C-alpha cells in the first residue's frame, strides 16, 4: 500500500510540473500578449491561392473526389437515400470544380431538392448549374436562384 501511495503522489507531482505552463504548446511559443500579431496575406498571395483553387488540376481533383464519394455511397447505401448535408456538400464541390469564380451557396432537403444561390460570372456558368447538380446521385430537383454578376477585381 505504501508503494502505491508513493507512486500516485509521485505521478501527481510529475504531472502537475509537466502541465505547469498550459498557455505554451512548445518551448519556442510566445507568451500570451507577446510576439507578432498575425497579418492577413498580401493581395498577391490571395490571388495566387484563388488561381490555384480554380486551376484545372484542382478541378480534376475535386471531380475525382466526387466520383470516389459516389462509388463509396453506392457500395454502402441506397443511391437515392442521401442526407441533405451530404447532397449539399457534393453539389457544392461539383459546382466549385466546374464553375470557377462563382460565389455560390447550396442548400438541400432530405427529399433531394437542391437550391443554389449566389452569383456567377456569365450566362454560360449560370446555365451549367442545374445539369452539374443533377449529376449527383440523389438530387431530384434543382432550384437555381443564382444571378450573373461581374467579378470584383
């Protein structure tokens, strides 16, 4: 019993000494209130990130992810029984991959109705929304509330 008590007390002391400074995650981390304040990235960096997100490679990656998710869903669930959140996520990814520069939001219901709102850059992109959304298994109806607006530069 004495050994167990001394072991527990020793462990408690060791643990409390190790967790003495909870504000720091590493030895090199600054103390709260010290150090540099993070700054937002430069306009050039933001533009590069935006172009990367809309690149052909990124579009292919998103479409491959969508196909993989569809295949996984076909194996594990009934292809017409999808949650609203899953439908909205897949449609959003599909639109992001195929409509560069669009600012779209996607909402879905459990019955397969998808509502797309926001803006796109031209009429061709607006016309693509419904066919792209219907490519996702489980989407039964698409309501397009998006409009054409010139991109902000």
